[in-house]
C-alpha cells in the first residue's frame, strides 16, 4: 500500500508531570494521528511518521525528504532570537516555497509559519487563552473543517498570537481574543492556534504547574481546569488534518 511520509517537527518537550503520564510530544501526536487515521477509508495511503527534535537543531536533511510536515506547540516564542528557531523558520520557508509538501502548524507551529513567511507574532495584550475555547468559523472555515456548524471547540494554551498573517493566506477561524485561530494557503498549508492533540488531563496538568509558578491566578486556574473537561471537536479537527495531509 502507498505511504505518505510525514515528519513531525518536535518544538519542545512537555513538563515532566505531563511526560510521566501522557508522554512527550512524539507520543501525544502519534496517538492523535493514529486515532484520526482509523476514521479514514483504509484504501487511502498510510502515514509513515518520523520525528525530529528541532530544539536540538535536528532537522530533515532536505526540505524535499517528506511529503508532509507537522510542527508542534512549544513553551518558546516564535519571535525569540534563538539559533534553533532561526533554523526552523528558514527550513519551513524552504519547504513551503521550494517543495510541494503539505505543512501543518499547531500553536507554536502556526506562529512559526506566520513568522517564516512575513507575518508577525506578538504577546497578546488581552492575556492568555487556555482550556476549551470556542472559535468562530467563517464560510471558508466551515467548508474546510466540515463540522456542520459555525463554531468549533478546541483546547488552547497560549499567550502569543499571530497579529499579521503572511501574504496569500486565508483566515478560517477566530476567537474572542485571537483574530487568527486558523489559516490556510493554497491547499498546502493549514494551521491551528489551538491544540487538537491535547486531552483534558494534559491541559489541567499544565494549568496546575503554571498556577504553582504564579503565572495563572487561583481563580483563572480553577476556571481553566473546569473548562478543560468541556466537550471539544478534536476528533473531527484531527481527522481533517490527516485528510488534508493525504489529499
């Protein structure tokens, strides 16, 4: 059976309590991709997934080595002047400009794509967006995400936001404090600011850690912990990402 070669670019390692219970991002993304793939017609090509620790500056040898790339979330900011982030942006731009590979950006990955192609990422003056959150789909977003409704619920964990999208991208979704929740380019690049790979326990663990560090107030953390258990549209969102990669 035909295979589609996918490179997952690991942009961080979760905090130890998350890794201990849920695994690092390779396991978390594998579980999402495996679950989504099971919902798709089995005669389609299968995903052959490889993982690269880009924080350690481990990237594929060539932009053309894979049929698709997925970038994960991260505690880092896409605008930080770090060598591995500079190299990642250059690599992502090379993939998008010089190959036909599909590219998927999740949270930090969404922001890296924006920065790599001339967009802009900044800290959101309106604060953090955390746990299950509704995002409003425009007409393009409804057509792409195929939820049969104009609102999608997804886990969030970010303060940085894209404030300027790159040329040629179309916006698919927004939220009350984040204008660019999802964007698409020519059927080749798709992004989400939220985390379709996160289960509630991952979100609640991160919230607890940041509460203890004083990043989140007790009131904010309690509200986020409650909302983390609210129903999300992750199965459909993840399936659409895999269908996008396979299309």
